[in-house]
């Protein structure tokens, strides 16, 4: 009997509290419970930094060769006029 009364008193206070101070989102509800919500920004930044480090390592391992300049097929065997004049 006493347990039922205390339960009614506690739940009544929670109802009034929820009316006076509504919870707008899940993060706020977790903060009120004393749980620290997960900071997704920090975890995403760590993943991005790891990917950047992997990319830098891959580029360091790859030999640095410049691609051949683009030339149309019909002009591949033609010497440029500037090169001809410089000779």
C-alpha cells in the first residue's frame, strides 16, 4: 500500500515536470538522465583524418609520373610551329 502511494507521488511529479520542462529532442533527454550523448562530429572527424593519412601514404608510395600531354590523333606526328622556329 505504501509503495503504491509513493509510486503515485513520484509519477505525478514526473508528469508535472514534463509539462513544465518539455524535452525537445533525444539528446536533451539523455542529458537529463545524466548520460553523455555521443558526439558524432568528433567521431566523423577522426574517420576523416584517418582516411586523409591513408591517402597521403598511398600517394607517397605511388611513383610521381606526369601523364603525357593530350594530343589529338591527327596531330600526333605533327611538329609544333614554335618548336620548328626555335631550331
